[in-house]
């Protein structure tokens, strides 16, 4: 069997040539594509079962992204020396792909489908995450799997005031805006990213510019498909319909659903109320048609009820501007905050908005507490990280505790990148934030941002500005549109947009947007942004009533860290042979000491609980690293007494002779009469012998000279 003939297409994307190729690799998959940009290569494959499982009621789609260490010429640092479970970075890329891909499958396509995207070659300049969704979409487009329209994503960053599409890594380091935009030929579907307090109008402009490149990349996929032999797309399941049953369920449920929806009740009360309406409907149908009918039509009944439930609530919101909990469209739920709730943490805060609550803690650590991030492309250390935990009891459910979910990683990342924008650049501490969600009815990630900001200020971390977050929603029928502020969990499921926005009083820090309707108008998006800004400012006002600026002092039980520089040639002297000296200092003072060489200097950080040990360690290290200065006074200790004077240690590792003639202005017959071993004595360095390097010390120059008789 000869070499396979590949079919490829190339296009100019932002001044760089990108190619899509199919037919050479993974031919047994339903669809496979290799995307190449510079030396960076991604292999995307898709496989879907020929039929859906019997009784399947949802679309089982799984998306996986994997970075092979070999692609970067590296060997994994794990014990087994092989790629293991997906890293946090890989999971975040999976979510970026999934959120844009999933809405593009037909609603009735329920066949189990798997998408794999592999990084098989790296380029130090390229960022693979900006191309992963494009590769996945292209694999679907060359397959026979039903897929409504090609999608793509691009990264857009603002660098030195100019917007750049898919910038290289070195450019990205200078960006003050960094967003991933996903969409189709006609619509924007997803926005996610961060900014250094940018204006809402700048975010809107970035989305518009990015969409132009998305269109080019979508057309590129259509052109690649056109080069292949004609593809017959698989048939999509056509659901049976019973218009009479649909109308009957509508008549039985609409009034009851509307009454519960207008009651302004709590989440639990609404659940009970809606469940009662559904139960009564089923009992009525059972009495009328019998058990055999109910069993035969159970899926149809469930589908029609969901449609009536969703439609009734949406109509109420659009026609009367009334929401499930009785609020107006732009009204924020009741908020209460509290700081310093936990007595033993370095910082803590409770943020409660409606039925959503986050208990967040801040822990301060040293350089040794930095988090190691070992990805295929690089190994680095983070000194600021956030962990988000979604507890099952927060929604009143019973669930078996498992590992961290992809959702938790995604929500935590959004909160982290929001707070990172205000984190001080030069800060000696490593900071870990943990958000435990104790109640959840919408916007728990935004509650994490608010609670995290409060906890950081409570801990005394000097953030630039407080940060708040809000989740926006949208309900529209194409003619009538209502933008909702601070959405509930129900409104997220029933609505056409889930738009999370965080920021300070000065501008946007991060956002995450998923749009579920076609043709979102930019004017409408601008309206949503302005309404989100007003809500964000209201939340900031409530937070500022609790704490507006960071505490000046750390908690008494928080570690103290001193940071200073020493000459790089003194690092060895501080560490000592085999680490003997630095280990002894740490043992004697109860501190942790780290030394990092940077830009020709030794950066020393000393941390410990309580100030005395830290001060002692600082003095000891400085004493070893700093050169003695003539005409400087020192606190010394007598280490040995001789007939001609006393040897004293005036700096760590530095000793000199205090000659008998320099001890006092008066005549001394015996040194032992004045000084003993272990005595503390104040001395001045009056000179250093240029030939021998010996130190000349004097005590008497610090004593007033007696007048002559």
C-alpha cells in the first residue's frame, strides 16, 4: 500500500500562512485534520457511533485536548515519565472547544461522539489553544457527522494600543487585553479572556475585529470540504410528533407554571411548585389514557412539558418584565458580606447574593509554596492561584464526592484571572485563594470573585482595586428582548445568553460569554455591557461598605516575609557547604529562607510567623553577605579573651581583635577584669589592614574621653 495522498488548503491568517490537511493521518476516524501554523501542528480527530443508544435522551459529546511532551522535545516530569491525567491548562482548552462546538450539532443528534485534539509539534512562538477549536471543527467538516456550520476561534490581544490577531508568545507578554473569541460565519458564540481594566467599548471593538478572521477560517473549512469527494451526511433522527397531545399538555400546564413563576418564591419552593404542576398533568393523562399510553409516550410527554415550562416563563419575562424571584430585569439580588469570619486563616470573607454564597479564604506562603505548572511547552511556577470547590449540598443534592470537575477548573480560572489583574506585581508572598460554594442559585463564579476580593483585602494583600463580578442573561424571541442582570440558575437554562463580567470601578478585568441565539446584534451587546457595568458598580458599593481598601497590617498569625538583595557572589557564603549555614540559620530562627539569583543579584526572602525570628534571620544573612564598612558601629560579642585584648565577632563570620589599648581610655592591667567571653560589647570598625585584611576595632572611641586633670 503506497503513501496516502493528502488534501490540503492554505490561507493567510493575520499575515501568517496556515494550512489544513486531511487524508494522511488517522484515516480510520470518521474525520481527521492536521492544522499547521509555523512549526506548530495539531491533529484533530472525531468519531461518532452509527446509532444512538436505546432510550438516549441527551447528546453524549466528549472533547479532549492533549499536549504531547515529545512535541516540545521534553520528557514528562512525573514519576512514571509519561503523560497522565489532563492538566488544568488542557482542561481549559477542552472547555474552549466544547463551548463553541456543542451548540452546532442538531438537537436530535444523540449518537455518542468523541473529539480528540493532540498537539504533535510545537513552535515556541505559537499558542496552540488559539487553533484547537478550528482544528476540531475542520475534522467534523471532513466527516459525515451532521454538523450545522463550521466554527472557529481566534485570540485577539491589544498590544501597545493596537489589536493583534493570534499574537506570538513574546507579543502576548505585553498585552493589556487578551481574549479568545469563538463564532460562525454569521454569529459570535463565545467570548472569554482578561484585561487590565479595559473599557466596555474596547471589548466590543475587539469582538468585531476578531469576527472578521473567524469568517475567513470558517470559509477555509468549507473550501477544504469542497475539495473532497461528495460527502453524504448521516441522517438525523426525526422525532415523532403528536400535536393533539402537545396542545393538551399546554392547556394542562401553562396556567399552573405561570402562577408558580409569578409567585416570586425561593428556588426550593419553585421546584416544589413546578413539580406539582407536572405531577398533576401526568395524573390527568394517566386517568384519561391509561398506563400503556403513558409508557409509550413518556419521552414525548417529558419533551412537551419542558417546552411549555420554558416557553411560559420566557413569555412572562418578555411581556411583563417580571422575573422568577420577582425582580426587575436590571435589579440585583440582596447582598450581604462579612470579612475576618474565620479566626485562624490569613484572610477570609463571606459573600452572599440571593441564594448564592461563597466562603473564601486567603493563605499567604513563601516561595516554596509556589505551584509548579509542568506543561509540554514550558515548566513554570505560579505564585498566585485560586481553587474553586462546588459542594453538592450547595444545591441541596446528594452526590458522591469525586475529583475536581472540569466545571470547577473553568470557574476557578475565570475568578483567578479576574483577581490576578489587581494583584501587586512586586509582592513577596505566594497567595492561595480557596472558594467553597455553600449555596448556589446562579453566578457562583462571580460570587467567588467578590468574596476573593474581600478576602485579599482582609488578609492585607495590597490589591490595586476591589473587583466585583456579575452574570448577565438575555431572553429574546427576535422581536422582544430583555437583558437580565444577576441571573438565577433557572434563568441561565431558560435564557439565550450567559454573560459573566468582572471588573473594578475603572474597567473590565475578565469576561466569559456563551450566546445561544443566532444574530446577536452588536447594539444589544453594547446595551448588555452597559447594564452589566451598572450592576457591577452597585455590587462594588455594597462590598466597599464592608471593606474598601486592604488592611495595612497582616493578621498576627500570618507569616512575615522580608525581601532584600545581596551580591550574587555572596550567595554561596550564605548557603554554606552542603547548605550547612542556611539550614542552621533556619533552625535557630524558625524561619524559611529562599535565595534566587536574578539579574546578577541574589534575591533573598525570609519568612516566618512572628517578627523576632525574621529580624534575627535578616540580620544574620545580611551580616554574612554584607561587607564590613569602616567607621561603622556594630553590636559585637566577645568570643575569646587574651592578655593583649579580646577577639569579638561583630558580624556573622567576621571577627576582629579589640586590642587592650582600644578597650578603654583608662589603663587596663588585666583584660579579664573588663571583658569576659560571651559579653556583648559595642565596637567601631576603625580600619582594615590592606595587606592582611585584618579588622581594627575600637571600643574606647564610643566612650566619652575623660578630661585631663
